[in-house]
């Protein structure tokens, strides 16, 4: 199982040049749903308005298919799989405008050892492109990250892949943990809340509020009971971070005590839960085990969050009494506010990637 560790070096949350791969193995066949960001495909923008249209994509379908065929290659035991281009459509994932390409690959024998070579965009359009891949083979779920320095991945099917409740649940727990560890916006939100805490009781109330709130909306949105616009949610997440950072700054300047942080965290936690759900929707839930996988992912988010807090919170509360601590709170709040403001403008679509 490959972790999302390669993404840890990325300096921004949900960058607008991310791509996503959903690879579904079914016997000898592989379905590949590939999402690529619009800004990285402007070579196919024939009228030069920096926007892709269905007509532009349809007119250049052979060129687009050939581009993908040459740069996304699947093989088993060194034998290339037969490629077929099924179609494309404009899409929006995690607040990123782009194109979803529907591909299929066929092997001569049932898939047991699948190698993926991913060379899209790195050398001609975007050296900073990152593609997050999920590989699903029955109940076996694996993951990989492709970037300019990591272009190949080898998937080896688990023995008896297709039946294993425990393996599926553990995979989704790990997916939840890795999502919170690489979700810099969620971590910065927590940091801004906790850095201003006066003690353990206040910190416990904030963490409880955040956990309860984001668990509710994660389940509602990921299960399809509530539908939200991902770009709007991602923009709102950035605004919640900016608000808390600004509140830290003004509270320090005025000397007032931060009241009702519990209520603020509860409300903003609902927004962050929608963001967690968006990530889970990109991964997908296994048929027949939707509820269990959903709860496992949520448990993974909580475990990942607790692991971070176990390291961060004792340090913050220990430093809280130092004379220099208020200056640290101010510096952290200013830096986080600026980052969040940039993210908010980017995600709203007002400007391109900075």
C-alpha cells in the first residue's frame, strides 16, 4: 500500500493543478477515469480564450486520445495492455475545473501485477502537476501519487482480492489518516484555533466541536444525502481559516478574551466536513460496503487528527506561559491569514494559480 507521503512536500492545500485517477480492475479489464485540470490542457484551446468547451474537445478527440495513449501506459509482467479511448467531458473536482477522460485497458490474463507509467503534463505543460490515483480491485483498494519525480507505480493484487471486509476497512482508515495529514488547510485551521487556547479544557472543547461537526457533514455529503458545490466549499474552507487567524490577531490587539470559540468551531467544522466528503467522493466507496467504508474513513480522519494533536497541543500549552508566546501567536496568525486569503481568491476562480 502506497501512502500519500509524496504529496507531503507540496507547499499548498488543494492546488489547482491537481489531477485524479480512478483505476478499476475487473478481471482482465481495467477502467481508467482520468481527471486533468483545465489550465494544464490549454494546448487544446483552439480559440485562445483559456477555456475548454465540449466542441473543442470533440473536434480534437483523436489528438487528445493519442496524447494520452503515448503518456499513460499500463502493462502486466512487461506486456502492454490494449488501450481504448472511450470519451471525455468537462468536470469539476475538489474546486478544480478540468476534463475527465474515460479510458479502458485490456490484458490477456486476469490482472495480478499491474504497472502504471504516468508521463502526462510533466514535460510539456506543467512540471508541478500531481496526480492522486486510487486503484480498486473488488474490495482491495490501493493508492499512489504521480509527480515529475515519481512516474511509475506497481500494483500487486492481494491474494483473494475481492472478499475481505477487514482489508477494505483498514484501507479506508488509512485513506482518512493520510487525507488529514496532507490537508494543510484543515491543519492550519486547527493550529489557529489551538495556538490561542488558554488551557486543556478550552482545547478539548474546540477539538470536540470540530470533530462532531465535520463528522456530521462528512457523512451527509459523502453518502449523497446532501449535495454541495465543491468550489464553493473549498472557498469557504479558506475563508474559515482566514477568519480564525484574523480573530486571533484582533483579540490580541484589543486584549479581549475569545468567547464562543466552541460555537464558531462547531459552525466552521460543518464546512470542513464537506471538504473531507469531497475527498472521499473522489476516492469512491466500495459497493455493498458503503456505510462501513464511510465510517472507516471518518475514523481515519479522527485518528490522524489525534496523532497531530498529540504532538502539537502539549507544546503549545507548555509555551503558553512564555513571554514571547503572544508574539508567536501574532506571527502565526498573520502568516496563516495571508495563505488563506490567497487560497480563497484562487478557489473562487477570480485569479489563476499564483
